[in-house]
């Protein structure tokens, strides 16, 4: 006579527990990576095109540059420069140097939080204002 046995044996339970542990581990690792994964941040620089000949931007974290960009004037004299940068989440300082038509530069420091909701805009139209 054949005995009635359940098809759920100890090896099946072990497989299910192993699968559950793997899924939970993947979720924990994924959550951690999502917290440190670089994000795209849209930054807009409002400048006076009649007085600005170039812009250098360094994105600083703890005093170290983690990304940089340089803008030179184009044929169009737009007062708004758009830039997208990929940065890991955190607090940054944007060190912006505006170069005038005479070649002299004025440095501005502006805080930047990543991730930022929407576009971050830096109004730099007054070259005389300098942020220490």
C-alpha cells in the first residue's frame, strides 16, 4: 500500500526560505544602492550676456571638486544657461566663476542639494555681488 506523503518536504521548505532570504537581501541592497546612485540634476544659470564672457563651475563636496563644466559664449546671447549634471545624493557647493569681457573673474558660491526637486536656478546677473 502506498503511503500518502505531502510533496512539501524539508528540502522544499529550505528552497522557499532560501528564496525569501535572497529576495529580502536583494531588496536591502537595492534600497542601499538607490540611496547612493547618482541622479541627474538640472541647473540653470541666469547671467547678463552683455557683461559675461565665460563661466566655470565646479561642484564641490567637502571641498573637493566632483564635477566641473565650462561655458563659453555662443552666437546667441541668451541670459539663461541650462546644464544637467549627474551627482550622488548629498550636499554640494557650486563654485561659479563668471569671467567678464575684460577677462577678470568673480567667484560665487551657492549651495546645491541632490536630489533637487525640479530645476535649481542660480541668478548671477549682478557680477558685482560676490558670495564669500
